[in-house]
C-alpha cells in the first residue's frame, strides 16, 4: 500500500513505518546503545495493526472475504482492536473472543470500535470449550461468511513482520543492529523480524522475552512442552500455555523470563525516565534487557533494538493504577 505525500486515503495507510527512538536514561548503566521501536505509533496503537491488515488483505486478494463478511478472532486485546478498526473501514463485522486477563480498558475499546466481544476465562486449558481459542472456533463454525484469523497458527503473522518490521529496523539502523529484543506471544513479530534481519546479517542475535508461567522458554531449549511450567501470570500478550506455529523457534537465539512485578515497575520507569508512555510488555522487554546485560550479552559496540508493542493507555486500570498494583502485592 502506497501513501501520497502528506495525505492518506484512510487510516489504514498509516500502518507501519513506526519510529525508532534512542533510550537515554533507563539503559544508561548498560554497555552499548539502545533503541525502542515504538509500535504505538501505528493507528491502532500496537504492532498488531501490521498482521491484521496483512492477513485481511491477503484474504481479500484470494476472494475469501468481501464486504459484509465477518472477522472472527482470539485475542488478548491488541489484535482485536486492529481487526475492529480495519473492519470498520472495510465494511466487515467483527466478533472477538477475549481473555478475561485483558484489561477493562482494552475490552471497552473493542466494544467502542463496534466489535462483538465474548469474554472467556484465561486460566484454563487451551482445548477447554470455554477457552478463547475454542470459543472463537465455535463462533466461526456457526457464523456464515466468516473468516477465522487464527493468529497463533497463521504463517501470515510471520510474513507481515518479515515484509515490514524487519526491513524497517534494518533501514533505520543502517544495518548496524547487533541485537533484537522482542516479547514473544504468538511469535509473529520476533519470528518475522528476526528472520529478515538474520538473512541480512546472520550474526545478529534475536533475544526473546517470555513470562514466568509460560512454556516458551523451556520448549525452545528442550523441545518439550511441559504443562508443569504453566501457571497464572498478569502480563498480557506475552508468553503462552501452548506452542504457536506462528513462532519460528529456529530464528530465536535465546529466551529470558521476566516476572509480572518487575515488568510492571520497569514499565512505569520507562515513563518517568524516557517520557514514553509504554504498555506492560514494553516494560517486560526492558526488564529482560537488564537481565541479558547482567549475563554479559552486550558490550560497548552493541546496537540493541527493543520492540515496544503497544501504548500505555491500554493499562490504566492495571499497572498505572496504584490500587491494582497493591492488589497484586507489588507494593512492599
């Protein structure tokens, strides 16, 4: 999709080409230089605009969907918002199965964008009929002329970032990037961006961020899906209790896990030290960078790019709310 200089035909032409901003304070004690890719500058305020638009436009080209169709998806909130926004512009109906772990801010935003929202329990097995995965599948089966986006198992998730995010980072850093640090949920961002960057320079290290209570890190290291690793956690859009095929584990060099508490306080720290009002997973990424630095992953010649996936406004009822933080036991 091309843009005219200074004019866009609709809001969807603003997807992509997000800025890369130097981090000056929060990483000043660490060796090397650090830059944040601010995906909140997408019109839907998250990196998920990229995959939602790519998958829908691919389906349009193939004649799978047309005006009047229904878009169905499983989401923690951000992909749902992107799909709802695109559906409004393109004339589709949007039905979303959302985890109850998603902030009330995200859920209210989805409803305000005209989406039909089904809230599902988060701390149950993926194959439980009440899970947001199974609820979305059931809605798709019973809804005529509908398309299930299926972001966790859709190769186009990877392709979207391979075609956009990776090339943007390569160009913005003039090919000098040494490390890419990404929060892994569906895995599309880290897999697509990482694949492109490693094709340009195989020495670039792709560092994944996982959550305590998720199975991704152990699966990457051992090839074993260990249900014993699964436990409840608060960070949205990070980690998984299943293995998404939209994650290319061969592209990722290493995973590091972060805690809910440290990620929350680090997110708040980003605001105070950098003036960047970032989302919860952005704090997780910075926290992981600090942990990677303690393990000597970086030196004075490192150019480290961190992807900040979304905007802090989606977490006003959570990490930016003192009462919520206190309820989680985060305040000592």
